């Protein structure tokens, strides 16, 4: 018995010693945590219970010059269902009414939703997709449906919100308006105005400190934000929606008719350089018949311009006082060559040439033989003089546009290792050089603008509501590209191109235009062979006597069936359609009859607006049925921020009538 007691005592001592060692280890660990790792664990605990949340800034809008909304941010909602969250009693009571409500809103049978919801419940699906890409108005309706109106925890409704960028006018000018996005590897990227002016549009995100109160639930610690978000500024572009619509559809019609690969059109305000319209349309595949805005050809695509480059010849020859427009040349049967050409020949598109004609006539009928003779004979001994004239006009370098991706021009220089005896004569009729359509337009616009070359402008102002943050004034590239005498002669020959030259098909006695046709042959290696095709263009200005606008049209790879792939046939009609639409379909003066006559409907609408605007609101008013203009004015008088989608009368408002007036929130009006 004594031995057994002794063994028990040993065991007690052993256990006590083990407990003592464990206590020492715990004491050591606690001491280490407290004094050595304390800061780390205190920080970790704080991060898990208190942290900063980002408050996204509202991105600014992009507007056209006439006030139309080109790009805006709107909230977008996806609705999902946690089928495990609701109690069985709540689920059984509300599942059928919920299915009926979803059916009524989205158009699918009630049985479809009923089956989906019950299957999710049976399979314990906690993330069933119910609806995607909902507007705020539709989101609020779904939120009020049976079961979902019990809240996230009891009703199982999961809301995913994101802000999406919308273009209210659709695909028109989409490539120039542009976008901002993240690449697959997470790097920021973008195009157009959205990307180039992102520092103004994006604003600055805010921060708010929140404390965790339950699983997935956080509440602000203070009533004020750590950092308040700063909304982005609005960008006012130079685009005119009316002119843009005309240009887009005129180009699209011609591309479809000629089954062309791609094309572009740009309309510029002569005096200021403001781009009033720019359209870039191309096929995604050669077999496609649908055109999209995928590439900004007008800005990015540098190519051989062909005969539109002959204006450079005329500027140099006349302003350097080499010859006058009355100088006579022999077309020599439409084919010329010089010993230094090494057997190469220059041919006119008109078989047999035009006989003996003046320099002016040679330009008007786009004679390659005349223009090459004039340039080669006057500059062959000093080609640098001709190149210096081109460089002085700025055609050897990019325009320096704010839009990303501007193409680089190429003008051969006599000091280049690739310069040859053929470089000068080939340049004379637009080959061996590369310029972008916008560069060519800028040159022609300078002639229309009496010699002042202005930089193309896409944005006129940066604004915060009605406050101008930054204004973009006209930028002059070259105050005088040539003399007044030269400009006068060039305007005359450009007008004659349309009257009696290669553009005579476009002539109208009721409407004056001036410009130049161009048809360049392009050869690109393709599958080891040659992909021969044509680039048809027309560039000029209107009205010819007092130019308001300049315009360029370029069409790549038009169908050659019927042999009518020339600039006057393909690109010229687009130019004429734009000019006529702007000035003949929309006369600048109208006679208004019965100006003082009162219209009962208008009077009632005005009285209704007056009553509403004079009321002292403490809640959001009911705007449904009001004209968009009146609704915006009313809300702005209440100091409420507003965004408008569409045109017409108010169909929906994102904040429902009767809601407390909160000047920090933005109300979205959907018009129709």
C-alpha cells in the first residue's frame, strides 16, 4: 500500500511539474507578445476591426459643344440571391410573390423564377444570379419585392454595384470620345478624350474609417469622412452632335456602297481649328459588312496621300517665285521620264494626257506629268530648298495632339541614306511621303484661313458645373504659311477643281466648294504577294468665298468594279453631302410667324413649372412628365446635383419623390 501511495505521489509531482513548465511557457509567450510582438498584433487586431474604405469619386461628364451628353457614369446593379439566408417560414411565404414580381418586371414566366429560387434553396446556393445590368430605378423596384424587402440578412438579396461609362448618343464618335480601362495585367490604359483628359475627369477618391460590427457589416466611426471625395471635372469637347451625325452617316453610306475596308472624315472650323466632327469606321474582318469605330484612322494612320499633296507643290512653286500659274507645260502624251529616273515613268490617269496646259490647269485636272515637270525642273539642283518649304509648313513632324497614338509623318530629307534621284519627282505627286489625314486637313485649312495654320482642337473647356477650370484657346502652328498673293491664287485653283477639274461631278451652282481630289495606289505585301488597292480622298473647304469649315474624307480599298474608285467618285460625294446638309438643309435664318400667339399647352406647362420652381422643397419633388430642361433647372435651383440620360421628358428619376433633400447626392434623370 505504501509503495502504491509512493507511485501516486510521483505521478502528482510529475503532473505538477508539467503544469509548472506549461505555466512558464505561457508566461514567456505572453511576455514576448506583450513586449516583443505587441505592436504587430495590436496593429493586426485594429486592421481586422477598423479600416479605411474608399469612397469613389464621381467621374466627370464629356459634353459636345452644343451641350449634348457624350459620356457619363451611371450606377449599374447585379442582383443575386443567398438562398440559405431566409428562414423557411419567410421563404415559403414569399417565394411565389417574388417570382411573380420578377416575371412582371423582366418578362420571363413566373414558373421560371419560381423553379430557379427553389432549386437554389434545395442546393444551398448562396450566390444565385437573379438579374444583371440594372439601372438604379429597376434596382429600387427589385429591392421592394416580397422577400427581398426583408433586407440582406433575412431576405437573402445580394447587391453588386459598379459604375459604368455610357455614351448616350451611341456609337457615333465613340473612338474619339474614347475609354479608360485596366489591361489584363492590371495596368491602366485607354484611348481618346477619356484617356487624354483623365486627370480632370477622374477626380479624387475619398476615405472613410469604419468599424466592424458583425460579419460583413461595417459602420462609420465618425460622422465625417477621413477624406472627402472630389468629383471629376466635366470636359467640354468641340464636337457638334448635328454635324457629327451628318458626317458619320455620309461616310457609312459610302463605305457600304463601295464595300470599302475603312475610312475617315473630319470636319474642322476654319478660324479656330475646332474639330466639329470626326468619324472613323472600319471592318473587323475583311468579310464583314458591318462597320465599327475601332481605330482613329484620321489621327493615327499615316499613308501616301497621292494628289492631295500637290497643294504643297503649288505653295512652294508660287511662294518661292519659281513660276506662275500661267506657265505652260506639255503633258507629252500623258507619260514623261528623265535620264535620272533610270527607266521609271510618270503617267497621267487620263490616257494620252491633256496636251499643252498651264500649271493651274495641270493642278485642276490633277496631271502628274505637269506637276512633276514643274517641281523637278525647278528644284532638281537644290532639292533641299523644296524640302525646307515642306518642313517650314510643319509637315515633317506630328501636330502634337493631346489624343494618344498620333501617327508619325515621313518626309524624305536629302541627307537621308535612302534619298535617291526619284525621291523629288515622286514626292511631287504624293508618293514616297506619309502624312495623316488630319495633317493634310490642317494644311488645306490654313489656305482657307488666309495662311494662318491652326492646331486641331478637340476640347474647348474644363468645367466644374458652371465654373470654368481651364479654357483651351486657339493654338497657331504657323501664322503665315505663304503670302497673300499665293493664297489668292490657290483659292482660285481649288475652286476651279470643283468647277471644271477632277471634282466637277460635285459642282453645284447653288453652293460653292473648293478642294482637291486624290487617288493613291497602295501596295502592301500580303501572303508573299502584293495587295494592290487604292486610297480615295477629297479635302477642301466651304463656302469657297468665305470658308467656315474645312473637311477631309479618306476611303481605303474601295471596290474597283466599274473603274470608279477615284477620289471624286468615292470620297467627293461624302464631302458634298456634309457641306450641303450643314448649309442648305439648315438655313441660318428663318421667318417666325405668330411669335406672340399664346399656346394653351405651353402656358399650362409654364405655369406648372413656375409653381414647382417657386416652392420651398425639403424633399425631392416629383419630376415625372416634366421636360428635361425644366427638371434640370428646378433641381439646380435646389442646389442638387443632376445627371441626365436621353432627351425629352422625365421618364424615371433615381431618387424617388418624397425622399429627403440631400445636396451631396446626385439624382439621375432618364428622359424619353
